[in-house]
C-alpha cells in the first residue's frame, strides 16, 4: 500500500480550521510488528473489559483501523504480529469479561475526537485523522 506520509498530509492541511484534519499528540508507543498504516476508523470504547475488542479483532477487518479506548497487554506476542498497534502504555492486568463496551461510537484520545468512518493515517512521524480518505 502506497501511503501519503503524515508530514505530507500536515503540509497539505496546515491551514485547516474546520476540524476535518486532526493530529494526535505524539505520546504513542508502537506495540505491533508494523508502523505504517491507513484506513477507515472503527472504534471500541471499553473500560476494564476487552470483550468488545476481542469481538472486533475476530471479525473481518476489511482494511479498517480499530481505535480502542483502552490499554494493551501481551506485548511480546503483539510484537510478532503483522499489525500496527499504537498505545499509551501496556498493562499486564487482565480485564473482566462482562460483555460491556461500545462499538463504533466517537472516542476521545488525548483530547482529539476520533469518529467511526474517519480516515486515520500513521507512520514513523505520527498519527493524523481526516474526515475522509485523502486523495
């Protein structure tokens, strides 16, 4: 996949004032085996229950980017996977399985809103969110 770089996208949208282009703060760590990706956003909002995450990753991804309001664990295992995982931190504690959580709702990540259907692009320089797929 030939992706536009986040730097190029920032150059193209530097005067954007309508909120359709957002830059996520540079606070992420990479946990997966890859660092570059782009796709339409699907979200999971969960608190101490990753049941909805497990359900989401068990379904066909269809090129989507899953944005989860939660932490990661099993870091060594994740590093061997051909996926991109960016998170604030790892947490070794297991979650409760209460089958709670919400899928495809707006989530706020470090003060930036990410909505289902937004387009997210990430690479070694950072992560940006657009209201629609870049041309």
